[in-house]
C-alpha cells in the first residue's frame, strides 16, 4: 500500500512538473505528456476502484473472509479518488484563472 501511495505521489509530482512546462522531450509537447499522464491516472484510479469492488463483493458473498484486506482496499480506492478529485479541482481553478487573464 505504501508503495502504491509513493507511486501515485510521484505521478502527481510529474504531472505538476509537466503542467509547469518543466519536462518535455524532443518529440512530445508538455500538453501530450500531461494528457498521457492524466489518462494513466484515470485508468489507475478506475482499476483500484474495481479491485475494491471485487473484494467487497467476495466478502459479502462469503467467498473471502479477508475483511481487513477489503477495508484497506476500500480506503486505498477512496484516497486515490480524493487525490484525483483534488487534481481536477486544481486544473479547473487554473483554467478559470487563465480565462480571467486579459490579453
């Protein structure tokens, strides 16, 4: 779990660097990198949500007795979703700030 949180933190730090225009390679633009990273983050959060759903269903149906594992997975899914939501909020806020700028 700790490893996954570090991985998500690194992804978000990379996302922040790309958004700031600090990381680009010769072939891709910062926008391309940002889009790819955003798509990967969405897919990862979706996978975590689905995994939590499967574990809860297994506990409910009696196929598994790992209640603690299901709770931990649910918390992981909740934290990853909250993190994604905060990134979205920051992106919307940045967009609104750019739209308020006068040319």
